[in-house]
């Protein structure tokens, strides 16, 4: 997994509107990238809505915000529209970005082991250096966790 002090990996993804999003557009800005397992699931919805509800506080603190999951563009679009989210969602179906950040890992739920996205939030400074990694994301307090750092 990407660690504090490491540089923002170069990536290009596609957002919910099928537009390309390149990591280079975020240099010179503080950036929060949060990875979530699946759009339209209860915990992911709570996290995404918490961040959207607190979007003005996050932008006031100077942050750009970007969500990433392995969902399709269509599923991201539906999720984005259904909850009127204030930021882009990246559809990383090939796991290119997910792998670069190291969040595709073995998980266990109800005794079943499988590979999946580990819910993680990365915070980068204006120089593209990771200043914090939140591994124990509290979905109902996701924005507060970021703003407290």
C-alpha cells in the first residue's frame, strides 16, 4: 500500500461522465483520494454522502476530492447522480489505479476470503506527496477524519 511520504502515482482514469481524469491535473493542489469497495452499497453510500455533505468544508480547507472503485462508468454515473455527489468518481475496472495505490488486497468477510478493495483514504499536499493515509475509515465521519489531520 502507498505510504505517507510517497509521491502521487501517475494515473489516468475515466470519471462518471466517461471523461478522462489525469493525476497531473492535481499537482499544485491538495488532494484527497478515497477508495471504496462498491458503489451503491450501504457503507460506501454513507461514506460518499458524508464527503459530499461536507464538500464545502473540504474545499475551504483547500482539498480537491476524488473517489475510486472498480465499478463501471455506468454504475459510477448512477451512484453519482442518485446521491448528487459533489466530486468525480473514477471507474477503475482494470484496477490500474487501485493496484498503483496497493488497495487491492485479500479480505475476509463471514469467514470467506476473497480479493477486493480495502477502504482507504490518501491525502496529498500541493507537491503530490502523501501526507496521510487513513486505513480505518469511519464512513459516518470520513470528512471529519480528513479535516482533523
